[in-house]
C-alpha cells in the first residue's frame, strides 16, 4: 500500500518538479523559473507528494490578498503514479493549508480526469469560459466552500 507524505516544496525539488510538469502536462506548462518563484512566493503553498522518498506529484494554491477564495493554480501527478488516489490526498491536504473560505480553480473542459477528481471532492461547477485556452477549449470554473 502506498503511504504518501505531503510536504512543502523546497528548491532541491526543482529538477523533479520540472520533470513531472513536462510529463504530466501536454501544454500550458509552468516554466522552471515559474516553479522556482512559486516555491519562494509567500502567497503560495506548494506541496509535494513524496512516495518512498521520491517526489511523484505536486499541488499549488495561491492566496491573493483581496480574494475571498484561494486558487488552485496547479496539480499534477507523475503519469506512472496516477490512478492511485494520490491527487485526492494531495488536494485534501492542500485544502487544510488555507484560511480562505473557498478554493476556486479553472480546468480544461476536456480534462476528464481532473474534472472527475474535483467532482469527487465536492467542487461545484460555477461557469464556463468559452474558448479560454489557446487551442479553443473552454475552461470550467469550479469552487468548493471550506471551513463550514
Ligand atoms: C488529474 C490528476 C491530477 C488526477 O490524479 P490521480 O492521482 O491520477 O487521481 P486519483 O487517483 O487521486 O483519483 C481521484 C479521483 O479522481 C477521479 N479521476 C481520476 N482519474 C480519472 C479519470 N481518468 N477519469 C475520470 N475520473 C478520474 C476519480 O473520481 C478518482 O476517484 P476514484 O479512483 O475513487 O474513482 C492527474 O490525472 C494528472 O496529473 N493529470 C495531468 C495534470 C492535470 O491535468 N492536472 C489538473 C490541471 S487542472
């Protein structure tokens, strides 16, 4: 049985984070520079999912001072480790790292795995942003109320 440990990302995780980003996403990837900036951004919480001392995924939420909701900015699991409940654990852990009243996110309308994950964790679809992504795919905006 997999026993993941969720911990804050550090700069020594950067190479692995870039590798996961490249393999998990086909486009709209965060650059190495952006990932590094997020590790040190005081308004960001970046957690890595560690399985047997290997980083196999990460999740990132951002806190804008004026926003009521935290924003799930990115979430990715190494394709070799998908389908084992790791993103569910990671996202549930991220939800405990915000004092905001909600978490919101945007997801590609054709990303069935991610939408399935968010549905299963009670994220609610709020609206669709038409042709939001460069290739014309819509974005689905979802939100979950926290601390009720
Ligand atoms: C989306 C992603 C993070 C899911 O990670 P994962 O670790 O494989 O997901 P989990 O195993 O934790 O699955 C949790 C739930 O999500 C849903 N889910 C996961 N994969 C799914 C799929 N292919 N189709 C439909 N639902 C899926 C299911 O409800 C699942 O629960 P279940 O296994 O009890 O049915 C992963 O596919 C990924 O990294 N994709 C590439 C990056 C990405 O798209 N990130 C999201 C950007 S918004």
